[in-house]
C-alpha cells in the first residue's frame, strides 16, 4: 500500500467523468488499497479515484467512528433517493474548506465490491451523504457546485453559523442584551 497524492481544487481531472472498470486486476486492487490508506491518513470518510488522478469509477468510504467498516463501490449507480438532509460538507480535494450542502437523506444504489461481486445497498445519513458526494466526483462534479451560500474556512464557527442561517438550517440570531446590558448576537 502507498499514499497517493490527492488532487486539489483547480486540477482539471476533478472536472472529468470517470470511466467504468471493466475487470478486477491487481492494479485495481492496489488502487483500492492505496485509496483507503490515503483516505484514512487524511482523516476523510470517502475518496473517489479521480481525486487521486485515476479516471476510474471507484469509490472507497468508511463513515464508522472506529474506521473499521470499509466500503468499496466499483461502477456505482444511484437507483433512487428519498428525502433531504442539509449540513456541512468538506472534501479532501478542498482542504481546510467547508460549505453547507443539501443531499438526499436516503440513497439506494448498486455497485460492485472489491471482489467484483454486484450488490445493492440502501444508505442514510452520513453514509448517504458520502455516497452522493463521491459519486459526484465520478461525474466530474465537486461539492462546491452545490454549496448553499459561500464556502468557508473549516473551523470558522462564525462563518459556519452564517452559512447555516443562509441555508435555512437555523433562524437568524436576534439582538439580545447580555448580563452587562450590552447588545450583541446570540451565540449557539
């Protein structure tokens, strides 16, 4: 296994559509291993092959807390979506940046696992978000195209709060007086 270089914002490969995987070769297995190692090293929850410079329809995901539930999606196809969820999202190709994105709450998809066996799966919550985020990469799209409001610096609580207001996730703060009688914004 080896760490791969994650392609960053502005790299043209992130705008290209990935090609289907036709067979299960040692090169594909090595790529999957490298993608997991790269994703875990960067503390990500998902990674698509174009993000490491390979235009193949391969995604790796692990949204588990213990990082012990790796999921491989080869040639994934979204069959249906249901509901919606709105929340902050980031990307290994846009380090240090986040934005509020609306995604389906539930996703049903079909894909091949790393042994090239076809499977169907339903995902919800963070897993649904990750599946949609990573499959967008396979189509040459990035999350910043879907951001409601502005992309902001990760960890900037004030910018995130403003983005949540713009996205309608929380009502705008009202003026209030603190214990010293000073007016200011309510903090959450």
